[in-house]
């Protein structure tokens, strides 16, 4: 029997917990993460050929497809792609979706004007290879928007603490007690997107974090120019409870 690789585990994780859940219907993702709209400025990309790497359930594709004529999404996992297809069909469009590995995309050289990837490259074993693939399919005057986890942020600290506690309970008390504990937290009224976010924090088989220096080095080595690195939501998840914190100058600059 073929040995399960870490990539297979990642694929299986998203089969079980496809990200995005019910977010799409009310557009609440962009309400929860207002800075996403600032980063994307969707209208700026009108008329461009766009690729979403690791499109998941299509939350961002849905923003682009109605106003942009050539938008392609790729993802390694079948379940999120099925959801994306259904949702894009529901708004009256025929989606261009491909199931493939971002580290080896069946796409031609220099095809896209804009490639974006939200929260994906830190979940693939060879992220540098993935970044080289993005560079390969991008036109020479193209633009990318990539979102990665920052090593030095409160969100990362909280995720790491959660994962350590999860492992401790699993080791000391066993899977049944662990599942009971998780159910107690998840039992509250949560939509599938929120459940998936919690499960991802505890159970995702592969999460990487990057410093700004690492990001700069990797993207430069691959051949990207004019690299701009921004950090958002340094105080997440405290900023969700106390949104005014994000308005304080020192935290904005973080
Ligand atoms: C955290 S979700 C993000 C989905 C979407 N970008 C979003 O923001 O809602 C990560 C997605 O990346 C996909 N993914 C992970 N590794 C991949 C790989 N090597 N190639 C293609 N897709 C991959 C997963 O299947 C999953 O749908």
C-alpha cells in the first residue's frame, strides 16, 4: 500500500474541513477581515487574467468572477473545489477550476496578469517550489498577492499554545477525552467556517510561519521584484473582541 505523505494528509484535512464554510453567502469574511479588501482593491484588476492558487471553496473567486472575464482557480482537494463549483454556478457563471498541486501546475508559462494565494503556501511541503511555479505562470509584468502566517504575531502564539495543549490532552487523556473537550468548545452556535478554523488551529497536519526577512529572501531568490511586505491584524484574535485596538497607531505600524 502507498505510504500516506504529508501532502496527502493536508488534502484529507481539507476534504473533512473545507475552509470557508458558509462565509460566502453574507460576505462576512470581508467584514471580519476588512483589510482584505484594502489589499485586493478588486476593481483595480478589471480586464486581467487572474489565478487563485489554493482557491478552497471559492470565496475570493466569487468576488472576481462577475466582473473579470478570465479567472481560474486551482486546488489540490476535491471537496472545496466541488463547493466552489456549486457556488459559482449558483451566481450564474461557469467556473474554470482545476484540481492540481500548486507545486506542479498544469498551466502554461507567463499566462496570468495577477496571481493571488490566500493562506495556502504555508500548508504545502515545498513552498519554494510553489513560489517558483507562481513565478513561472505569471507574465513578466504581472503582480502577485500572497498571504502567509507571520512568525511573530499574537495569532501565531495563540495557535502554537492551542496546538501544544491539544497534543498534551491527546497524549495524556486519549482521543475520546480530547474529542469531548473539543466538542464542548465547538458546541456553541458556530457555522462550518468557524468550526473549520478551530479544527485547522488544532489539527492541521502542516502549518509554517515566516519572518519578513525569510519572505523577502525567498521571493527575491525566485526572481520577484518590487516586493512589499505588510502585516495585518497583529493583535488577532484580540482585535476581533476589541476592534478599536487596531486603530492605535503603534499597533497599526506593527
Ligand atoms: C486555508 S485554505 C485557504 C482557501 C482559500 N484560499 C481561502 O482563503 O478561503 C487552504 C487551501 O489550500 C489548498 N492546498 C493546500 N495545499 C495545496 C497544494 N499543494 N496545492 C494546491 N492546493 C493546496 C487546500 O486544499 C485548501 O483548500
